[in-house]
């Protein structure tokens, strides 16, 4: 996910990049050291500092204008357009239409493009008609000086203690993002994101297909059964992705929407459809699995009730 976020930023000519870390910070630092000197890490310690506190701590590392985005989402937001919007604003938020059933806080923009309603946190009188039914994607461009309104230390929220505090100044604008925005924050969304990428619906700044030993997405074909141990015993239907070092122990069916991570093992007689198998995970012989995530010997079925069980 960090690789994709970094590539997204670089595709818009943004850098150096500052990565905010807390959980498994040592792994983030090790990753950053492999990316070149333009990737810096700011570590929150000993406590989580929140969306505002993290940026406030890293303020001295940030440019006068910068973009902030979350590494647990995949999207094709136009970061250059957000930066350009700062010619006439202190912050520009990428907004996405609320889909039916989604519970994100509603954000409204008035006729001048200024945010007039910021979820439940603040509302100001709009100029002209409002555009309702959108939410904040977590992707935004800011002037560094805006961070001065946040507490100088400790945890804070850039929305509640930053944007809401200065909303009345009419310097916070919203830009509608018409493309894809995929949150991988729970198993259902993680599975859906994999399916959207595999289908080609979301084009990523890094192409994942060249990492496959054998893959088929639309008209694109990577490798073939000869590149996979036991591949000659497999019936495969696209789109699918089979990683390097995957082993098939016997005949198997790889159905549409299946992703097999590097080093995964698939037992004889297994049938998979719409299944994401993590690197090194094992699919037991004879298993029939559909629409699931398989990891470390376990599987998570995605149904109305999420159930965890051995596979």
C-alpha cells in the first residue's frame, strides 16, 4: 500500500515524501530506506497523535503547500488539481459522492466551491445552492500555515480541530473526485478492492501484473501454466493472478477473480472463485472456496455474517 501511495505522489511530481508511522514503525523505516533519499519518516511515539497531531509533529519537514493522503486507500484522485486549488484557498479536500448505505459524514459545497457543511463538525451559511451528498476521502492539499491552528503538541484531528475551526473564513474548498476511491479498512472492502484492481476498473500508478508468474486480465496475458509448478493440472478462467512460486499439488480450478499470492500452495481438487490467497498461505486439498480471503491457513468468508474458520 505504501508503494502505491508513493507512486501516486510521484506521478504528480510531488516530493520529498514524508511518511507518518506508528504501528510497526520499524518496518516503515526499513521500507523508506529502500526508496531513496526523498522519502522521510516521522514516527509518532509513544502515543498516537491523530490526523492533525501527526502532521503538526512533521510540520518542519513539509513544503509550504503539500498533499496528505491515507495509505489504506487506493484511488486516482488528481493531486495536481488539489495543489492548484490552493492558489485561492488554505485547503482543498477531495470529495466523493456518498453511495447508498455508506455512513461517512456528509460534506456539502456551496456555489463558490467552498465547504459549507463539514459532516457533524461545523456548518456555515452557504453562498448560493449547495451540492449535497458527498464525503471527505481523506485526500487533501493544505497550506502548511493552516497547521498552526492545531494544538502545538499531543493528539489532534485535522478536521475537528483544524478545518472546523476556520471554516467560517471560507478558505476551505472541496473538489469532486469522479473516479474510484477504494478503502481497504475491513475484510469486505479489502476483498472488493482486490477485485476492482484485478478487473482493471482501477488503474494503479504501479502495474501489479508483471509480478505474476501467470495472469490474465482482459486481453492481457502474463506468463503461462509452464511458469507455475503443477500449472499443467490447472483449469484457469480469467481474470486471475497467480504469483511467483505458487505450487499446485494436483488438479485444481482457478475461477474468475482469484488471486494467489507468492509462494501459496493449492491442494489437489481445490476449486477457487473470487478468492484472495495471501503469500505463503495454504489451500487444503478438496477445498471449495468462493468469495473469500485465505491467510495463514485460515479463511475469511465474505457473507452477510462474516465467519472465521479453517480452510
